[in-house]
DNA sequence: CTTCACAGTCGAAGCGCTTCGCCATCCAGA
DNA sequence: TCTGGATGGCGAAGCGCTTCGACTGTGAAG
C-alpha cells in the first residue's frame, strides 16, 4: 500500500504538504495541489485509517447500537439504519454496527476511540443504558425519548402528535368510536415509550373531539392483528374506525377486516401509523401517519455531527407527523349509526 | 483517556510488559500479569484502536457490504447481518456496515486498512462487484454464489438441494402437480442466483419423481403472493401442492389460499422455503425448508477469519438444507384426482 | 566455580499520519 | 533600498501501540 511518503516523493513535495493539499486545511498553491492530487490518484493512495485516527484523534466512525432483541420489528429498524448509514456517508463517516444489548459494547467502542459518536436505537422510557450513555466520552444521540433526557440528545417522531393526528383525522370525518390497535400490553408495560406516547396522544385527541377510544393491544404478528380486529368488532361498542400502530400486525388487521366482510373505507375507516414503505406493501392503500424512519436516522446523524463539532447542548427533537394518502381509507360518516 | 503508559506506571513495569501481559503474546510471570491487569482495570484502560491498528496492521474490523437495493427483503437480510455481527463479536471483531451498492466503498475500507476482511451479501450470478472483490488487498467472503467463483470464497444455502428437497417431500407425499411460487420474473432475469438455483433444483426434483412443476413467479409483496395463488389455481392444470420461495409473498399466499377456501394441508400442501422466524410469524404453521440466515452469516465470518489467518485457499461452501415441521402442512394424497 | 539455557523484562524503533512552528520568497509600500 | 506582511512550503514532534532484539538474574549442568 502506498503511504503519504510515496505520494510526497512522487509529487516532489514534503509529507506535510501532501497532507495539507489533500485535506485543504492550509492554503497550498493550485499547481502544487494538482500535482499532489495527481500523484495520489496515480498511486492509488488511501490514507491509513488507523494512522489518521491516531494522529488526529478522530476515527470518522459513528457507532450505531441496534439491540437485536426478539420481537424487534426488523422492517422499521432497517429504515432507521438506512437513514443513519446514508447520512453518515454524506459526512464521510462510516458506521459500526453494534447489536448486543449491552452498554459495555458502546462504552468499549467509545473509550477505545473506535467511534467518535454513538447513535442508539430503540431507547425505552427507563432504559438501562442511560447511565452508561451519559458517562460516554463521546457524544451520543438516542432514537427514542426516555423519561429523563437530561444531558442526552434525542430524536424521534412526535408520537404524541401522531396519535392526536390519527384520531383527529378520524374524528373530523365524523367517527365517534375509534379502535386503537397498539403495541402489545407487554411492550406497553415495558415502557416502549413510542407506544405510550402514541396512546397518550390518541387519548388526548379523543378527549378533545369528544369521541370514544377503544384500546386494543395486539401482538406484533399477523395473527395478533387478526385477533385484535376480532376483539374490536365483537366485544363492547363497535368502532367505525381503526388506528393501527403496530406494523407487524397491520397485515393481519387488513386481512381480518376483509374476512369479516368489512370494506375499507365504506364500512370501517383505517389509519395506519407506519413507515410508508410498509403501508405501501399492503394489499390495500391506507391513510397513513408516516413514521419517517430514514429521516429520523438522518437527523440523528446530523445531531451527532453537530455535537462532534463542539456544540455540546443536548437537545430533543420531535419530528412532526405527516399524513399520507389522506382520505384514501377514511370515510366521512357523521351520521353513522352505532 | 488512560494510555498504556499510565498502566505501565501504575503497575511499575515497562510499556512493552503491559502490552505482552494484556495480549499474552509472550510469557509474563503470573504476578506481573495480575498487577498489570489490575492496574488496567482500575484505570479503565482501553487500548486506542487506531494506535493498535497502526502498529499491528490489523483493525479487527470486518466490513459487511449489504446493498440496500429497493425490493431487498429486509427480514432475510437481517438474519444474515445478525449472524455476521454475532460471529464477529465472538472473535473480538467489530462490524462496519456498508450499504452503498458500489465496489468503490468496499475498496476504500479495504485499502485504508479500516477493515481487514469483507463480507459481501446478495451476490448475483454475474455481479458487477466481482472484479473489484478479486482485486481487494484483504480477504473477502461472498454470501451467494456467482457463476465464476475463481479466487473467491463463497457461502450460501444449497438452494439446488433445497429446491429438490421441497419438491421431493411433496412428490413423496403423492403430489403430482406442484406449483412453485418463486421470485419475480425480473429477479430471475437479473440473475438472482439463489432463485435460479432453487428453480433448477426444483425442476430436477420434479423430473426425478416424474411430477409436474408449474412455475409461478411472484412479486415480493403480500399482493404478489395472493395474485400468484390466484394464477396457480385458475389457470392451467391445478396443483395440489405449493412450494413458496418468496418470503415477502408468503403471507399473501396463505391468505389467498384461505380466501379460496383451500385448507392446508387438507386441500393443498404447502412447503415454504424461508427463514424459520418468518415461517413462524405466519398465521398457520408450514413445513419449511429453512434458509438458515444466521448460520450462513456466522459461517461467512469463520471463513473470513480463516483467510485472515493466512489460509488463502478460496472455497465455496453450500449449506445443506433442513426440513422443519415436516408433515405439518404436507398431506399424503397419492390418489388425489386432478 | 564457571557455563549455559531460559524465563521474564525492558528499550527503542517504528507504524503512517496530522499539525504546529518556522523559514523562505515575493511584492507592496515607504 | 529597506521593511513587513502575505503566501507557500518544510521539518519535526508527537499520537499510542506492537514487536524485535537484547539484557538480567536464576538454577541446573558440567
């Protein structure tokens, strides 16, 4: 492998000149710079990442901690990952993937200068990793908002607003009894804060519009979604609309509605809260409150870059929800009978 | 951050002794070693990754190239990724995630000593990245088997055997007309070699048993699977069994069968070729030829480790397929009418 | 009592890069 | 002609680690 010295020799300049010419950190005459660049190109020179990291104390690597827990929704996670990697590359950073659900791993890559920032996914309200993250010698950005955000940078969809938006959309179309197919009771209890916040927003929206909200937790599976529909339409007051915030159950919900002979939106209105890609893969098109995974991943990286740049004010950013395909699966039904 | 020098001072030994004590590369007396380890622990010492990489010319990082192409089956990919990351960690390696479908990226991390091995996923028969991979200054392992494997290490499920196994299982249960719900025609044409090999195996199995194989390509979506079922059961000879090698369409297939009033396995037998996790998430249990993503990912890392260890013989490993839940969704029907 | 092997430790030379301070030029202004 | 600020480039000092050769003391062998 050619080193910077080979380039210097080929270009007839000193080591430091090559470094400055390639990094642009000092003025180098046009002519010299071109000569250096040409030599580098012809030799196929690539700076040794380790040497550079050692000398500059920056690794240009961002660690991404994605705990591969059972029950994790892979589809969603990949959206975030894709956003993170893409954004990192536009900043010339590589992404190191950590999958162990162990703060020690994150501490290791941070303390060994393997990575100079950390993005942590799937953060729970009361996440066990929080103390470790606060103690990190490098900036971190959490995707998800824990209860106590002191000293931590966080970003997520504004799920509260998303819940409110979903319910409002339906309420304004005239629905008065709305079912919320949410995460499983277990997940809710575990403090999966997105689910909790979503529910709070939905409840607030229901209260504001004076409509009834039926909570129907669902397992994150096809069968779970089907069972949730079964439950929603056979027990207690019958909803005329559904908000589904459970990507893995979405397919089951749609399929079960069809099996019950319920047409969307004629017989029942449905609003999905999901990444648009997942909604698009369904057999029917649904009105969707988008969970913009890629965008959030991208923002997480931007926030990390900012903090690497010296701005050490922790900040929580909540991305405003947007409605896709509005009206596609939401029917007006002001006079709908119970 | 404490350096090796701090540890040496705290333990009252020289720099090199610390290095040897912690790495075990030379004999160090028990007493000294314990003293060093204690000092390191108490100081919270972590070797600087860059410095180590520079001095030892090993980064202890494995690059994983996963082209995030549209239409990629995220579920499957994650299986492989999980296997790669887990195996890498057991070898003390971290994983750098590359998602650009560009050999330049791989070349960059290899040439800059950012990674000292590369695992490349989703390799096509005639993959454009092949020349670049052959020219890499570090070992590479491909997941997937291109047409020309010269000089390349490859690993994958033995899809030919898998196809044969799926068809044989059904043929031996008495089926004589079998539908193969495969990847889309586009994918097949693109040279998605797993699909091609699978089909070849299935055809071979059909020929060997003297049964008829109906090919039904399907888009990798729920709707695609449903459409494929529709096509299989309304056009031409009616199959009594289905082999489904299209994970994303699997849900649609099952749902469509149900809608047509076809019971599994009473009316139609079904064998899925899919990761067990995906099969398990379906509303019904299916006989499954497992695509052991995690295992293959793990093997890829083992192969990379081996080549890093100096063994530079390229090798192609095909993992034998296994049948899960045999008989669950395959009915005997030797006397089934056409 | 020397000699020798060997276990255990140390010193120092890099690994390839960044970056700081400094030195030449060169030209404008006095 | 001299001064002084740009401008462009150079030299050298590290960054923190690994690793090679060499050194020391110890006990066994001669």
